[in-house]
């Protein structure tokens, strides 16, 4: 046999061996990866929050904030943006403060521009954050 044929056969054998070995370990590796891919958030940061519609498209638009408190007492407050003098959301109203499923309503500030900003929830012991995108 020529050197070229031997090299190809050796390469194919090595590839087949690696694929067989990877297939045998896939179940274990897949389980470890899935378990470590989404670790449980630390205590104090387990509330989940969503804003709808997101992205928002006009100033003064009403948005709905929903989620759950992840072990917290219930929805206590909703804050948006990082500047208290110029809040992103105005007229925030907590409609349902149930820790297993809260609902709040708010209106987008009339001075808001295009961008991305945080929306925080305080659930009495647990907090959560999401991003609100504005295209106005």
C-alpha cells in the first residue's frame, strides 16, 4: 500500500474511534452541560420579570409588567431606568401583587428616546430585572 492510502486509513480509523468515544460519553456530557448551563440564581435575585410589548414603539404607550417573585413575599415596587429624576416608566400601578404571578401596568415616559434600559422589580426579599427596548 502507498503512504497516502495508509495515511487516509489511519486518519479514518482515528476519526471513527473519536466519534465512537464521543457518542458513548454524549449522555453524560449532555447532562452535565444542561445542569451547568442554567444555574439557579443566588438568593435575593430570583424574581422573574417580563415587559410587554417589548420593544415599545411610541411615547406614552402602556406596558404590562408580569412575572413571579421566586420565593419573595409579593410585588412591592417596579423601577425603570437608572436616573430617578427622569424615570422611563410613569404612573406605575400594581394590579396584582401575588408572588406566584404578579401584574403591573405603567406608561412609557413622554421624553423617552430610542434605547435599552433596565426594569427592576422588588418582591420583598427577591429582586428581578429585564431590559426594555424603545424604538420611538
